[in-house]
């Protein structure tokens, strides 16, 4: 791989990860602030982010169903995504230096 391709891959990964992190952060804030679940914008955001959070939903089984909650599955997904993004960023940077 040449250097330009690696730079584009790093930028693409950062852009995609940033968009997903923004989506998950918005979900986390709406859950903490107890947004109305019948609002169309909130429904859209929850439906869009549910597939990302579903694998870790077991972390939230003790949480109340309604009201202000700290959704641990969203927080864990955010941490995993940030970690994977930073690791891939560093790995691709080392490949580009060769």
C-alpha cells in the first residue's frame, strides 16, 4: 500500500468512527436526560443506534425501563469504539512510516 492510500484509510476510519461516536453520544445524553420516547426524532435516533448497542444490552438489564438512566451498554460501546479507532489509527500510522 502506498502512503496516500493509508492516509485516506486513516481519514475514513476517523470520519466513520466520529459519526458513530456522535450518534452514540446523542443517545447517551437523551437517555440521561430522560427524553420522551414517543418523539419522532428520539425514536429515529434510538432505532438507528440500537444495532450498535444491542450486543452489550445485558449490561442494562438492572436499569429502570423509563426515566433518566445511565445506559451502560452505550457507554461501553463508546469506549470500545474509541479504543479500536485509536488502535487502528496507530497501526496504520506505523505501516505508513515503513
